C-alpha cells in the first residue's frame, strides 16, 4: 500500500526532467488558483436557495460575501498571471511547491490514513462511539506499524473506556450510540461500565 | 493610596483557604480544558457556571477567573506539542512553538510560553487593579466602527505572516472569510451558501475548521513521515529554557504585553487579534523576523504574552462598564447577574472589597499559573513519549469528539473531516492554512461590525474615517500593511534596476 519515499518538490521534478517548462508537474499548481477564480465567479449566483431573494434593505446579506469573493477573484487572477509568467522560464519558481522538509513522504500511507479517518467518521453514527473508536484505534495502530497485539488490544479497549468515561460520563456529551442493534450494544456497554 | 489599601484587603480575602483553593481548582480546570482541542476554556466556563450557584458571588468570580486565566494559556500546550491550537488565540503558538517541538525542544517551548503568558497576565492584572477607571472611560468611546477597525487590524496582521507570498496569503484569508459567511447572516437573517443542507444554515464553526485543518493533516503527516516527536536529550537532560533565554526575549514579552493590554480592553477584540497582531509586529521588529515560523523564541514569546495580557484588560470594560468584551467575560457577567451583582461604576462604590478581591485573585492566578502550567505541560510532555501510532490515533479521536462537542452534531464531524482532507492537501502543495483559519475566526466578526456600522450611519462608509479612534486604527492597519510589504517592494525595485 505504501508508496516509496519521494524527495522531490514539484519544481525540482520539472527541473530534473530538463528543459520543458510546460511539464505536467509545473502546470498542475496553476489549477488551484484557476479553481478558486472559477469558484469566486460562480458562487455569487448560488449564494441563496432558488426560492429566496436577497433582502434589498441597506447593503443586503450578499454585500459582504460578494466583496470577499471579488477580492478572492482579483488575487487569484494575480496569482494565475504570475504563474503564467513563471511558466515562460524554467528557472523561475511557481507560487505553490511542496514543503522542502518532506524528504521521505509515504503518500500511500497518507492516503490510507485519510481513508481510515473518513471511514471512522462515517461509521461513528452507525456503529456508535464505543465500537467505532475501539476499532479505529486498533486498526490505526496496526497500520502505523505497531504490530504487538498485546499492546494494541489493551490500548484500544482501555483508551475507549477512558474516553467514554470522560466525555459521556463526566462531560455528559451525547456521543453517537449507533443505530439498530449497535444502539442496544452501546447501551449495554454504557451500563456495564457504570456510565448509565 | 486607597487603591493600595483596597488591593491589600483583596489579597487577604483571596488568600483565605477556600478562596485560594477555588482559584487553584479553577486554574487547573482552565489549563486542562484549554489544552484539549475542541473542549476550550469557554466551554469549561459554561459547564462550570451551574457549580457557581452554590458559591458566594466573590468565590464564583474567583473560580471563573481562574478558569479564564488558565484556559487562555492552556490552549498553547496542545498548539506547541501537537500543532493543534486548543483555543483560537493559541494559533500563533503553532507557528514557532511547534517547529521547536519538531526539533525536540518541546520543554523549552513550553517554558518560554508559560513564562511569557504569566508575565503578560500579571502585568494585565496590575493594569486592571490600578488603571481601570481611565481605561474604562476610553473604552466607552468605542462603538461598532471602532470594533470593525480593530478586527480589520487583526485581519491586516496576516500580511506579516505572508512569508514573501502576499498574494497567496490574501487568497487564503479571503477564502477563510468566505467560509465564515456560510449560514444565516448576522443582520438580515437570510441563509447563504447553504445549498439546501439544513445544517449549513447554522454556519461553519471556526473550532471545527481549526481542528480539521490542523489536527487531521498533522496526524496523517505523522503517519506518512514516521516523525518522532519525543523530546530530545542533550547530556542526559531534556532541552529546556534557562533564565538567560527568558531574559533574551524580554523585549518581545514587553511588546506583547503592552499590545495585549491595549487590545484586550477593546470590547469584542479579545485574545485572538491580540496574539496575531503581536506576532506580526514582533516579526517586523525582531532581528530574526525573517526566520519566524521556524521555531524562533521571540515569535513564541510575543503572542503568548499578548494573549494572556488580554485577560485582565478584558475585565476592565466588564467590571467598570458592565460590557463583556468576549464570550468568557460574558459568562462571568452571567455569573455576577445570577448572584444579583450588577457590574458597573457603582460596583466600585457599593462593594469595593469584592472588586479588589477579584483583582487580587487575577494577580495570584497568574503567578500560580507558572506552577500549574509547568505541571500540566509536564504531564502533556510525558504523553509525547507515547509511540506516534498510539498518539496519532488518540489525537484523531479527540479531534472528532471535539468537533462533535461544538454543537453535539455529527454534521460538524463531517465538516471537520472535510477540512482535514483539505488541510492535508493544502499542506502538500504549500498553500498556507493559517490565514484561512484567521479569516474564518475574524471574518464573521468583521462582517457584523461592518454591517451594523453601515446601518447606523445610514450606509455612509465615511463613518470609518470620520471617527478619530476608528480612523487612527485603520491608519495603523495601513501603516502595518506597508511596513510588512516593504521588503517585498524593495526587492521588486532592486530586480527592476
């Protein structure tokens, strides 16, 4: 899953490839200001729901966001103009580039980590806080290289119980209990741990 | 002389056993709550409010005051150790504090932070005790245009952290302000950018954005780089800050404290603009300004001093005018009202003992904060010895709980995760996240003050320039922008030649 370490910034990559100033690695960063410019142009028309019209009293509710979007469009345009000027010469640096410090970055691990976090958020209302958290902690530890199950399982179970105590017991936070059978399971767990 | 006598009697009352214990407990609650991302000391103060029912009015203020002082500092612990600001005002602590942690100097960063915070808070408490009256009459001159100007100054200070990239910084800031406009607008009650999603109508909370952008991206990077955050040791001792190190940043602490005191007494401004402006000014003043953002002592000390210096100053308008300048002081006002105490000029005449006991308690709380802060920071620092795999898992769970806890709503968790992915992507391509967060925090305030100022002035925009204080602050903001951009302009002119 994990990809090999990468130690090149987008600028360095294009420079390493030689003289082509219009390589994909150099053109890609321009998509960011272009997308922002497009968003700034499109969003004002979609500010209110179709059945609503903006109040006409005073400046109205659209004035402030409109002004900010116009500002964003202006600065995005400046950004694009600068980067287009940069593309003319391979020695010039684009506005966006990867941080220099990242010499050994495993993108595969990062993407799988993000996927795991998103799955945790998605499963939270389905499985409930207790089950989803215990599973998440265990899987995260395993994927991060902690393979000793005698450490992973207690950390996951004791950690989840401590968090349930702190947030559901002490702070009375109504964290999700899950749906259907998982709701009953969560209630049983909360009773078993003395929180309910 | 009367002020000294009254303060003396205030100290006697504050040093009584139960009063003193109340300050200590409040302080510890504040430091821990501030250090937990998403919980925040304001939430802790709100949760503590019912407990004050059974207390005497003075005791309740000591308790809440302790949480306030401790909480404002506590936010920096998580900012320095895991790059997640516990409170918005701790945002600048991530810029120079976290790089120090990455170098294995967490203990040193925490020592500088707690010393600067305590100094700022202490001076601010003394200001509160001796200069309340003249400051109160000055604060009374502030209205919506002045609040807007102060918030604008806070937004303008973002240019100082631009790191030679003012255009991209402006895009990030404006994007943040636009995100802050999602939901029902403050004056007309119409929902914007809700796209038919009912949850979007109540807006996107800055805490959720902050947790997502900073915590999730950082933990994913921790996983992808196998970075070790454990404190490094030299000659068997963890790298700490000596008294000489603190003396070296005395100028930064003094400037931060002065700014914090001034900004803190402006109702509505609060600790966040105070800390950000102090960082921006320090970046310009310091000889090492160009290296700010890489773990420079002055870059940490100045905003830390400023944010705690706002605590005492923010209580000036509360106690002298009955105007709460922030969410925290609003809860304190509520506690006073619950006990039948009405803050204002009459309070100084009717119950001076209570007022001066609060002043004394603020001074005591700031001195005690050094010990409480170091103790709690030590505890959190020990947590850093945990293997990164376990640490990362718990940061994510705490972040998700923190996002959920803002409104007890699963939608906020989804928003937090979306910003987590966005934050990670922004970091990967070098798009600055700090201006975006600042825009989400200060944008809604700026909009509210701007629209109400315009409505009060019958849509005459010159109101911001015809009022002397507002015009002065806006002038300062302009000078600050030009001052920050001067090196860029100079380098452009040199290139042209």
